[in-house]
């Protein structure tokens, strides 16, 4: 009796060096399965958040902030989270500024569904958000079309050399306030997939991350192709920040931190639905 052909899963993630690093084993077919094959789609995280609300992709990277709005369709994967443990998105300005001065200011943000925006609203509820492509935020601050900018990705490592001043590190604030890391992005699977397929996807994701960690040099070289002309030393530092032991396995800490973050968002009126986080392995 012939065996069933593998099920094709569309795997959508962002074209960022940390995502590229963790998906390296899957994208290059170093990690394979008789049950599942992956077709990779690259889109920015805000687009992925919006498409997840419509259930477009079987496996997708999303912001943790988006989870309450997609939890009816998706379940979180225990592998693949980007976690800021005492560091994370930053608010920067063109001049030295105290955090209290942010009140009422215009702040460029990378999207209203990003976890960075949620954390920023929890940190300072009273500001005017100006949605700006993430790679144009420092430009907006430099041109003074905004008072400050909420930066994610590699700009967290280069802002000072470009003459910007850090007003707040939201990952550090979250850690100091709640003694928890800040869950930024994660991977989700459609609930409509069978338990067997979900489990196989989780195994492959975990093995892909482990493969990248075990073969660091080749995975980093691959990820460099997604690092927006960043020098290798900075790309390695950025990947090291956001692909860590929490990425390999969320354990008990990440679900606890994610639940705390989303509960805070709901209680502050930023998130319209209270949700219980749910992970599959």
C-alpha cells in the first residue's frame, strides 16, 4: 500500500536575521520529515499579524500582542519564540530625554499589533502613536517629524552610533518591574491541523533551531543574507540576543511571561479580549 505524500505546510516568517537563523534547518532542508514539507513565505511582522487574523498561513510568526486576536484560529508553538531577557525594544530620541517627558509626545511605532507597541503603551499610556515602517523610524526621529521612536530589530544595536539617545529599554523595564523576560514574537500553528501534524511541525521547528545553534557559523552566514547590510559582529550579537534557550523551548517561564503581558494589556484597555495562552509541543 503506497504511503501518503507529505503535507505541504506554508511557513510564514519575517525576513529578519534572527528568524532566518532559527528557520535555517527547515529552509535548507537539513531537517526533513516524511509527513510534512515546508514552503517558506517572507513578510514583515505587521503583515503576518494581520494575515494571521484571517488564518491565511498554516504556520506563521506573529507578535505576542497579536495572539488574543488569532487565538480562535491558532495555537502557540513551544519553539521559535523571540524573547528579550532584560533587553528589548527601545524608545529613542534625538536629544537626551527623561521617560516622563514622553507623555503626550508623538512616537513613531512599527505597527499597532507589535509587542513593542503594547509594551510602550504599558510603559507610557499617554502618547500619540505614528505608524512608521520599522526601518524608517530613526529617519523620522532625525527629521523631527516625531519626538521619539520605538525601535526594534538591529537598530537596537546601532542607535547610539547614529547620534540617538535611549529614553527607555522596554525589555529591561519589564524585567525590572515583573521579574520576567519580555515575549516579543512567537510561532503559531492552525488549530485545524491534526495533532499529529502539529506535533511534527513542533519537532521540526525545535530541530531546526538546534541545528542552527549546533552549526552556528553556517547558520549565521545564511542569516547574514537577511541582516540588511549589518556587519557580521552586530548580526551575530543580534541573533544571540533573540535566539536563545527560550527560543528552543518556551519551558514554563515564557507562557507565564506571555500571560502576564497579555493580562496587563487587557487590564489597561489596550487589548480587547482576555485570552489564555496555549502552547503545543
